[in-house]
């Protein structure tokens, strides 16, 4: 368990891989960007409820760097650095 103040993310299970073992992406830092804002997060989990392989769930504190909680969903963003992919994504609030 992580407190809401930790900047963490959960990757879609299609990217994360087998959820019964630790993913090769766990512990990697990725940068999630939305417009001119960005936040660095650590991959900590899988997201079995994500819409597609280009979705990522963010912790409360990480999401709030990019948008207000009322926004709920940010589309046409990207994640990069040591990321599994560089493509538009949907950012969800976890």
C-alpha cells in the first residue's frame, strides 16, 4: 500500500504483463505529461480496469499535478522516459 501522497502509477495489464508476477516495469520511473504539465511517477501496480494499453492510473497526488480531481480523466497525454511505450494515453485517477 502507498499513501495518496506518493507519486505512483498502475499500467494497463496488457503492458504490465502477467499480474501473478512482478512486472519488469515495477519500480521504473516514468514521466506523464498533459499539455505543458508533467509529473514523474513510479510504476507500482497493474490496472485491470484500464480501457486499453495506452491507459495509466495515477495516485491522487500525481493526478493533481496535472489536473483537478473533478477532471477525472485526461486524454491525449503521453508517458515517456523508460516507459513501455510513447503514445497518446488516457490518465485515470486511482
